[in-house]
C-alpha cells in the first residue's frame, strides 16, 4: 500500500489539480495507491493553521484506467513505493 499526499491552498486553484505530470492511478508496481488531499489557508503567516478538509480516496476513484502508460519521464513515486 502507498499514499500520495496533496496539499491544496484555499482560496486557490479550483479548476484543476496538479498530479506532478503523472495521471493518478490506483495501482503502482502491484500495490494499491491511496490519495490524501488536505485543504488549508493559502495566505497565512501563522505557524499553525487548520486543515479545512481532509479527503482520502483510492486512485481508481480518480482514474480507473490501468492500461494507460504515461510517457512523461518523471520518476517520482508515491510515498513508500520506491
């Protein structure tokens, strides 16, 4: 099992989400991948601040097509999957 963690500033970009140039997937090297999204205040000088929303979902919720092979040379790995 692995996790991809995404922090999203609010207010901020709401039209799309950045997946580091790779299409999200529920599988990576035979392991199940879960995505965790946290939304926080975008413009604060505080060292501590609230998380407005915390969402965890399986990568297949974002993209169920396991046959797609991304042509990007980005070799980043979800947390725990090297």
